[in-house]
C-alpha cells in the first residue's frame, strides 16, 4: 500500500514537473538565439536546422513559417525605444534608417499577433510606397486617429506588436552586426 | 518519510525526462504546425494560393500581408519532384521546409538570377541515382538534397499594389509542384546502318 502511494506521488510529480515546465517554456517567445538592436529583436536561426530544440518546438506550436536565410529577416518589437510596452492608446513614430534591403515592410499587429481592422484597410507599409523626406529618411506614425503622412492605423485598446521584415538583405549572410534599425518614439497618449 | 522524499526526487528526475521528450517530440506531433495547417488548402503535390492576410482571416500566423503566398506539401516517397514556376519581375522568394518545419533551402529572385523557378527536390539516395543517370532536361535545374521525405515549399511574392494582385496570383496559380522530370521523352535514335 505504502509503495503504491509513493509510486503515485512520484508519477504525479513527474507529470507535473515534466509537462508543466514544458508548457511554461514553450508558451513564450524563443529564449535562445535572439538578437536585439534597440527595441527590435530577431531570431535569425528560427526555422533553420541549427535551431535549438526549444525554438523548434515553439515554432511547431505557433504554426509560423519563418523567413529562410535566402529570403530575409524579420525584426519584432513589443516596446518603444525607451522600453515601454507599445499600446494603442499612444501615438508612435517609427523613423530613421533601415538596414540595406531590397524591400522591407512594416506591419502592425495587436498583442496576440493578429492584424487589426481599420477603416482604410491598411495593415502595413512597404518601403516602396512610403513618403520620404528629402534626405531619404522616413517617419511612419502609428495612431488610432487619422494623422497626415504615413499613417499606420491601430486599435486604441490593444497592445501593439510591430514586425519589420527585410527582404533580400545582407544581414542574413553577414549577421545582424551593428545594423541600425528605426527608432520607435512615443508621442501623445490618452 | 525519507522514502517518500526519495520517490519525490525520482519523480522530479522522471519529470526532467518527460520535459525533454515533450520538447523533442512536439515538432512531430503538433497539430497546429505549418505543415498540418497547409493541409487545409488542398491536396498534397500541388501549389495552393493562400488567401491574402487580412484582419480576421490570416491563413498562417505572421505571414506578411503585403506578399502573396503559395504553398505545396510534397512527398518524395515516389521519387524526386520538380518545381517549376514563371514568376513576375518583382521580388519573390522561395523556401523549402522539412516536415518538422526546418528550413532546408531558400532563395530569392536575385540569388536565383532568373525569373523562373526550376528546382528538383530529392533525397540523398535519389540524388545519387540522378547523378548516375543524369536527366538532360534537368541541366538548368537547381537540385536540392532534402534530408526528409516529406515537407513543404512556400513561395512568397511581393504585390506592388492591388492592381498587381491578379498578375501575381496568375503566376502563382501556374506554379507546378510535381512537374515531370523529363520535359519530353527523348526521340528514338535512328538505327546505325
């Protein structure tokens, strides 16, 4: 009897520790292989055969198809340049320079990684179509309200996640290195 | 008491093994992974155009809403497969993944140095056979060794504006995921007199 109780305890502990820890670890963004530049983070190894087993498991659970090294690299940001969580209650300006790439797109998602409905049906900007200043730099404004210039509409009551995808960029072969990415500056909030 | 404690310790140790097993086996058994999700779009062995990502209807998570996508699940069980597509003169890229979602190969229109796609996917055994008996039609093809027998290919193509969607979709629709290895049977050689 005593043996059975002890065995039951051991099995319960094993299941709890084993599955519990696995779920805890796999429910978050990948821990390993992250490369951060300012507010942006990329996982260059994501989806590659060299990726660690945790990254592979997280990828399989999410169902994403990451960009291959020959395609490009994606940078993700949940925070502005000062480290505050991106929120639809504030306006943000994404501005500056992007690393060399033949094409890039900037897409706004909510905190769950879903695109947001908006009256003008715009969920992203592509490098070819943004209005630029004379020196080639640009500013994209994220706001729930209409703003002049490059307006990327967002939901007022959502957390935000930005994804900057660089296509055909030397960063995938030479590494992210000291690449300079756009700043995300917070404007007015309500 | 001490005995129970030992069993608890044993349980924690076993839990560690379960943890490792779960993490290692998830790519094979996940039911929301990319390979499984792609089964929704149509039968294997052919490209299917994924609906453009729009709020509320994203075919796969985190696909660029600005790009058109076509996906094909393939199997190498019945021999090598050949992928052919004539792509528009804009940015496109292609990536080959194995069943577990590892990226085996990827290229874009500039690295391909041509606007059409012509790839042959083969296992290492099939590759050896192909090398022994080269198929002339495959001279210009990029031949890739796949360390698995099942996987998927995803083509991404940039859509410049909404008017461009049709052009890109037409190209993606015409993409072949199981093109014949030999384009035409070789004409019989005339008998030597």
